[in-house]
């Protein structure tokens, strides 16, 4: 099995962030938004203009509930198994000021699993980070980051893994170039096939 370099997103891949944000926002501001509306900025959904929404969502990143989010234990087991044979890096759109408690979470829940933590912020390029890391795989719930990595000629379709059963990444035409995995056992299966295929390709090229 070939050792792969795997970039793993944090929010809604490693931990379920958006469900927490939507539920907490509803409780705090008396709204009834659903997960399917998470990326809709309509005033009637959030009872606020777009800038106020951004400010409120930003404030939620300072809450203790957000800082306490952690991986599901069964999923954490799979990540630990992957780290035995592969090189894992956390590549997240979290901001730099979120580094300390994110690192504390990883050290507590997944010690030794990740080789590095890469923080690109809300507008940074994960494709650029994947290029620098020489990543073979990016696992992300946001198709935009995966296409960014593909455009930089870093990933193939099989290595661009769209993660999760979320309203914002349901299949459509822009996802045809991606491998959609609904859960971590499916991710494990794809990575095993990729690692085995790379070994076969290396053998055939000798």
C-alpha cells in the first residue's frame, strides 16, 4: 500500500460545525432556520441583514459550545487507522485565531494523527496548500475547495473527496469531477483503493 498525503478539512468533516451554528443561532435569535438554509442570506430566514448575519456567525466561533465540538468516536478510530499508513494534514478554513483551541481538540481527541495544521481563513486557497504539501487527497464538504485543488493540477477526481450528506453538497453538475463519500467508512474504502492502485501503477512502470 502506497503512503498517501491526505489533507482533511475540519468543519463538517472532522466535526459537525454547521448543525451546531444553525441550532445555536435559532436558540439565541429566535429564528427557525434549517440546515438546508445555512448558506441562504435572506433576511426573513435569519431576521437580520447580511452583515449582521456575518457578525453573529463570527461571534458563535467564540462560544464554548463551538470550541467543545469533537469528532465522533467511531470516525476518530478511522482517522487513527488512516494515520498508521498515511500522512494526514488538517487543512481548514478556520481563522488563525482559532488555532489554539483547535490544536487542543486534536491533541485531546486525535493525538499524533495530524502532521500539521494549515489555517487558510474564510477566503484562503486550500488548493495552494495542497500543492505545497504535495497532497494526493483532499477531503472536504465544500466543492469549491476541491475544484480549487483540481485546477492547480494537484488532485485527480478520485483524490478529490466531497464529504458528507449535506444539503449544500448534494449531487449536481459541478460535482461530476469529484468522488462523493457520505461517511468516513466510505472515505476509508476510497483511500485504500487509491493506495493499492498507486502501488500497482508503480510496479507496472518499473
